C-alpha cells in the first residue's frame, strides 16, 4: 500500500518503549498467570485494534500492555523467581515442544508460589476461550472504515459461454 504525504506516521519517541527481554521458555511457563494478570489491559488493546482498524490509534493501549508485562515480571522476579526458573528449565530440557506434561512437580511449586505471594491463581482449563463481556470506558470509535458493496458485476444473460477445453474440473468429487 503506498503512503501519501497526508498520512501521519508516529515519531520514534512515540514508538519507543522498554521491551520485555525474556526467553521463550520463561514466557511459556508463565503464560497463564501473565495472561490473567494483564487480562483487562490486553482486552482494551485488542478492542482498540478491532474497532479503530488503525494501529496508530492504539499506541497508548499497546504501551499499557507492555508496561503491565514489565510490572508482572518484576513482581515475579522479586517473589517467585526460583520456582519460575526451575519450571522453565524443566520445560526447555525435557521436551522439544516445551510441554508442561513432564514438569508437573515444578509447575505445582510455581503455581503455589504465585498463589501465596502474588494472589494470582492459575486459571482453569478453557478460561481464555470462554466468552466474557468486556466492560470499557473507551468511547465508541467515530470514523469507522466504510463497508463496500460487492464490486463484481454479473455477466449479461446472453453472454456467450464456451465449453471447457478439458472437461469438467471437479471430476474427482465422484
């Protein structure tokens, strides 16, 4: 898509945020608690992306999600670092897919630590797939992209149709 001069591109200062510098095993091991901790803020961001249809309008919500992640991992580092490291190392070294299956003992210790020290219980199975109504204070979007009608124009009824050169192409259905 070409960009014209009237498109306002965000400056580097608007886009610059501190990144969450964590490896994949740690992210996967802590994903359930992280998702529950930052649930409301993440939903605000996704709602903005869906409603606005313009990523430039959702920069502040994206920054809030990153800030929530940084806050979560700082709390985990101060309270449950050893348990999370044991779980992530177990997941990394026992299976190439990093499944929880072989690390239930470490997972139990991590879940117990998160519950006792941070008050975050592991969500039940299917928690993130349930339909839940999200309450927001964001105003409804003003300018929504227009919906276009079907641009295809039907052929006239008397349009000459030739027979297929090689026969019917869906022959394999029978």
